[in-house]
C-alpha cells in the first residue's frame, strides 16, 4: 500500500488524476493502510446511490455547499462546516439537492480497496457495471429508492 508523506495543497492530489465517479469528481489526498481521504466536487443534482461499506467507516466534511445523507430511515442535511459519520455496515445515499456545487472532504477508515475502486469506476456510466465493480472492491450498492 502506498503511503503519502508531505504536504498536499488544495489544488493537488496524490496522483495527477482525478476520477469521475457517478457524476462527482474525486481527487485523492491521502492513502495509507489506515485511511483514504479525497476531495469531492458534487455538482447540483448529483447523488451517490444507496450503498454499504461492510468493512469501513465513512465520513465527510462539507467545505462549501450542502449535501443530504439518507441513512437509517432519516435524511440529514449537512451544510458548510458540518460533518457526518456513516458507520460501516450502515446503508446510506448522498444527494446534492441544493442547486449549487458542493465541495467536500471524504474519508474512509481503514482504506480498504476504495482507491482501486475509484480507479476502476472512473467514467463508468453503466449501472450494472458500477454495481459489479463495486462488489469486487468491498462496496455493495443497493437498488435506487425509486426501483424498490
């Protein structure tokens, strides 16, 4: 596993790449065996479908904007300066219904296979392929809310 050392400025990532994952742009910031952290840009009306990290806790901190998380039958609105924890094994979906772009710092612990998953998912638009690749990398997607 790669360990990052040193300072990374706001406009830099661990690699020269940024990923397009389900319409959001992710830039990796920190990768170690203990944690993986990335900067996310969520344009208006984007969302991360309902999913579960069976082996990782996930969290995010909103730098600018507002995101909503549906988890445990509730909807949580997280605004600039707010953070939310999504425990491992807890299904959650993330929405940007604000009408504006949101900037967010995401993280998972331990890092698991998420870095490799984002590399594999970059630009994938086929929902079946997204679900298949995610399952191979320890993330399980659930049917979207309107498909239930």
